[in-house]
C-alpha cells in the first residue's frame, strides 16, 4: 500500500478503489477534482431546495416525494464524501 499522507484522494474511484494524485493547487487532475467537488456541493443545495418545495406542497404525490428523497439521499452521500475529502486535505496542512 503506498504512503497516502501526501496524496489527495479524488472524488471518484477506479474499479471501486480510491484514486489519488499529488497534493497541490495546480495541475489538471486537481482542477477537475475541485470542479467536481464544487458541482457536488451545488447539486446537493439544489436537491435540498427542490425537496423542501415538494415537501411543502400538499399536492405532491407520494411517488414524487419518494423519488425526491432518493435523489436527496444520494446528494447527501456525495456531499459527505466531499466533506471527508476536504477534511483529509486539512489534516495534511497541520
């Protein structure tokens, strides 16, 4: 197992295994990872707002609420990964 203390874990996997790159602010891979993390955060915020609107609407069907909850759950899972990844990077700065 490689020493991953100076490697950044990326927000995607390859064949179910974590993918890493060198820590740093530059480089195409780091930029793509930053963009992907930002997209995940935006998507989670949008899904939360949509789910809230649907939940407050008494005419929203159970099926739509279930689908919305499923999508929101996936968004929260992705958002938790971003928080975890950013926490790992913060611990590298100490």
